[in-house]
C-alpha cells in the first residue's frame, strides 16, 4: 500500500456538470483539500451513470432521481418557478440526461432570459450534448448575468468551451486554461515543480478554478489531468501521481505524454513514501486550502438501511465518506457507522483514506 493509510478496500467495483447550479447543493469555498475533493468528485461522476443490471443504485443518484421526480410531479400541477426549473435542468444534467436538460432549459431561458442559473445550466447541458457553439452562446449569457463571486468561474468555463471549439477533434491533452506548459526550465516535465517563470504566471485561484470545472464536469478526464499538473506545479507530486493514476486507469487517457508523466510522478511519490512520516509534510505543496470538502451535504438518516442485529447490513460508501480525521490522526465516524460496530456488513464503493494524504483514494 502506498503512502496513505486505508480503512479498507471496498471489494465491489463501482459502476460522467460546467456552470451548474442546484439549490440542493451547497458549494464550500475552494480550493478544497484534495482528499475531500476527490471523494465528492467521484460521487458526482458515479451519480451520472445509470447502474448496470444487478448493481446497487448509487445513493447520490437515488437522491437526485427523487428530487427530479418531485419537481416533475409539481410541474403537472402548476408551472415551475424559474428557480425550480433551473434545479430540474441541473438534476437532469447530474443524472446524465443532457437531452432532457436542454429541452427543459431552452424553454425556461426563453421565458426567463435574465435568470443566471438557467443560462449557466443550459450552457452545461449543451456542452454535455456535444454542441459547443450553443454552449458558448448560453455561457456568454451566464457570464453577463453572473454575480461577482461566481464570475471568475463562469469566465473560465466559457474559456474552456472556446478552447475546445478551436482544437482538433480527438484532442486529449489538458486544456491550456492558464497559458502554462507545466514543464521545467528545460522544457521537460519535472516531479514536484515547473519552470519558476511559468509558475509565476499561474493565477492565485488556479486550483480553485480547476476544481470547480472538474466538479461541474466530473466525467471529463482532461480536467482531472489539469488538476494533477496544478498539484505538481504547487509541489505536491504525490497528489499529482494519485490523480494521474486515475486519469490513466479510469478515464483511459493513455497517451504517451500521460503515461510518461504518470511514471515520473509515481516514481517521485514512491521515493517520498520511503521517508519517515515526519518528513512527509514538506512534500504537501504550498496550496492554501479553504475547506475540507467542496460540497456540503447532510446524509438523510431515513434513507440509510435499517440496522439489523442479525444478518448482513449493507453500508453505502457515502457513510464512509463522512469520516473526518482530526489531529493527531484521530478519525470521527458517522453515527450510522458507529452503530454498526461489531455487526456484519457488506460494502460497496471504494477505498477510504484515514489521513489527509491522497493516494488513488478518489478512484
């Protein structure tokens, strides 16, 4: 096992937003700590994929489906408000129903041309449909209508779409959002750093922008690769290696450049793992994180399986994802999990780290 401790490896394999706004989610100030970001990023990605036959329904997907159904039921009785329609469109995007989202949001945009959430969500829906021209039109409106605190992110999303409008079909490299090549002074990638001159060109909110775009578009491996390069540029090669592991294995971005960088970063991360724990802090980089997780959620206790004294109790991975690690290395578990102490359980999901370090835990 590499440099992070793991509570457990969940054995059942797990089964793909842009400016996307849904009132049922509260986004924390970014950047979020890598561990929390990768947990939420993976949850969003899995929620957008319909379960295969026989696989359990992802808890977050179930919650999104229930919320969408409630809004559709309301729409049968009365017209939805602009905010409600924006929510319904966002939920369709979250659930991978981009065509349905476009259908809902196009009409809403005609009826409410100055509603920021509708314009932003429509731009995302068009992008998910593969129509970058329509996405750019909607996102231009979203930038115009955006509140000041959201404008930087909306402008970055619009820039992303415009870059992709111009690129050759089949491009797989990270998007050039910041005009930085992510190489050393000699023009080749280096572990844990980039050319100091290029480093100075990165904006102060570079990681926050990258995380927000990736949370909006969790099925986009290129954005995750960009985050790996940002982590490395900020001196955190271990996180860069962990993210690139997922980019190559789960997103199948297996270009020679991706494999070369993964090999380079992984070798450096493995060398750090051999050092005493007291030496690890100096390799965590210089990013100033502003929240432990990007999306604040409260698990609905009523939605969790009832605990049975006898037999096997299913445990949704989201319960494990609620684990918080206090200093010094003291985990606090969700109440539902503590009540299962001593009982048999069945687990679905993925590995859960018990430190703030990241080692493929998000994948």
